[in-house]
C-alpha cells in the first residue's frame, strides 16, 4: 500500500555494522511504516544503503530492525 505523499516523513538512515570504507552505494531498500504522535499521522522512512565492494566481491547492507 502506498502511503499519501502529503504526510510528514521522518527519515531514519540505517548503516551496516561492517566497515564500508572503499565501498560505493549501489542502491537502497526503503520501508515505510505509518506512525502517529499526538493524533498526527506521519511516515517513518527507513533507508538501508547497499554498498558494493570496489573489487566487485559482493554487497554490504544493514539489516532492517523496525523501531
């Protein structure tokens, strides 16, 4: 389900626990969750960047743990 674009969004960046030095971001996975504060609906946007090793030996990404 797409959440309405007019809702305020709080963006939370989640980084991998591994070192990403020398890596390049190769994409992202975005998860949106409807939340509410004092009768205000807003969207929490979780962004997990994907990092590609410079030598082509794979991808590093953080695991999503909703808060």
